[in-house]
């Protein structure tokens, strides 16, 4: 934002990744001018170092291979925008090259609508994806391996059918069709539930990560208890957030350097840890505003 006819230039990162992914290029770090920066710190703690995308993909392929080998289904609760499309590109490539067995990949929830936007605007995607779409005439988002799920009857057929991979919202199992799949698949030890995104405290996803084997869920005014026998796997590295190293590297590469940096969107100790590290390393004034606190930027 250019404030006061450009006298003060203010950059707000939002959630960002300072690493090339399958879907997007790294976040922009070069600006004509920049006086103030507001930056997220979701993984800003000293120990918040994630695996590389390559390592994450290898772990995902291994998990899918083992699940399909034992005749099970892989359920991946995903966020409709970004994470789902990233995984679609990965799955398309590995299935196309025969690394993952060719099984149906079912897409359920709002994912299909969000993917349509990505398909319509390939100029904003990574260079590799643009090359595939514009020069090779191959769009991974409309690959034949993907099948859109239409309605409850089809969901039942998927659950009762052959081995498959299911991508469904919501990403934290807080509602939506991913919860319905979970209810029907959790009792079979052949199946796997794979988390590829952050699971907030209090969510069903976080409870499963903590090892809960009995999950009470309210349905039609009564509580049903689901016994969890399926394999639960968390794969770090697919996050849309920068980890600690990437956050520090982003500030190092910022050009020009801002006069002031405000750290937000993280646990208290992580915002403080990141802010103090930035100040020590780069001697830039840093702030960690409290909720509702006002800061004068000029």
C-alpha cells in the first residue's frame, strides 16, 4: 500500500511461503520502496523447521503406496484453496509416471470450484505449471485420474468400493464431507488418514494427531462414539506458511530493507522469538503488537 501519495510504503504479507512450490513461485521480496512490513509468524519459533517439499512428497508417496498395497483407502482432509491444488499436481505426476498405482482420486467439497479458478488463471501459477499448460498442452488439474464427487450416494459407493485416494474438505475435520468419510473409514485398519495441513487446537484433526482412539461425535441429538483403527499420518512440509528459516531468509532478502517490521499471526512466544531474532540479525526495529493495540508507523 502506498500511503500519502507514496510517502510511506506498507507491505502486508498475509500467509506466505518463501519457497518454490509445485503451485506457486516464492513470495516477492523486491519492492520499489518499503518503509513498514507486517509479517506472519505461524512457524516463527526457533524449532519450527519443516522438511523440504521433496522430502514431504517422498513421505506422502510411501504412505499412499503402503495403504493401497494392503487394499485400503487414503483420506486426505485438505483446505479447498492452495493445499488441494498442490496435492493434485503431485498426485497427477506420480500416477502418470507409475510411481503411485493408478487408482481413482476423488475430489469432494469446494475443491473443484477453487481448482476451476486456478485452471482459468494459469498465468499466476509457477513457471513449471505455466510451461505444462501453455507449451505442453497438459493441464494437471483436469487429469483423467481426478473424479468429482456428486452427492451422498456416490460417497457411499466410494467408501464401499475399491482402493482409492480421497481429497475432501474441511482440512481440520471440523465439518464438511471429510468428516463423513472419516466416520465410515476410521474403523478399518487397512485405511489411512493423512494430514497435510495445520490442525488447530480443539479440532477433530488435532485430537486424532494426539492419538485419540475413541471419538465422540454428536449426530441427530445423540452422541456416537467412533473407534479409530485406521492409520493416522501427519506429513509436514506441505504447509502454505514459511518456516522459521524461510521467514528469516525473507527478511534477509527484502530489498530495500524496511524501517520497521511488525510480527503477527503466531503464538505469543513465536512472535516474540522471531521479532527478537530479526532485530539481533538485521538491526531493524521490530514490534509484536497485542490485539487492538495501535502502532504509529510514521
